[in-house]
C-alpha cells in the first residue's frame, strides 16, 4: 500500500514565506509594523516570517483581519506545510490495519 501522502517534489513552503513574499514585501511592511498593527509581540511575526514558528489560530485571525484574507487561508497553509513536512516511515503506516478490515 503506498504512503497516503506522496513526498513533495519541492521543499514545502512555510506560511512565513508566503507572509514575507506575498504580503510584507509588496506592501512595504516590516514584521515589526505588522506586529504593532495586530497587537502581538514583534518576535511572533519575525519568527513566523523566518519560518521558525507555526501560524496559530490567534495569529491567523489577526493576520486575516489586517491583510484582508481569511483565517482559513493561513491555517490551510500551515496544515499543508505540516503535512508535507511530516516524515512518517511508510512501513509504520502499512502496519496499521484499517478499522473496517480489522478482525
């Protein structure tokens, strides 16, 4: 049985890269300016933009309000990054018997 998640052809894109490349740079914003406007610690946005931390629900809500996106946009980016970054041994997955076929 093949692994349910095929390995990515390219390295997964962290939501912070999207934040930096698609929002901060084009809008001429710094992480500090965004943090101040959305009322979070400066380090939260700096670390996110560097790909060192994940998008939380709170951050997704704040970024979506400020940038005119949806919270789901940011959470989907994070979920996709996490899923593609996960390293699961296929033999571990193959050893799991689905409940519908379990004896």
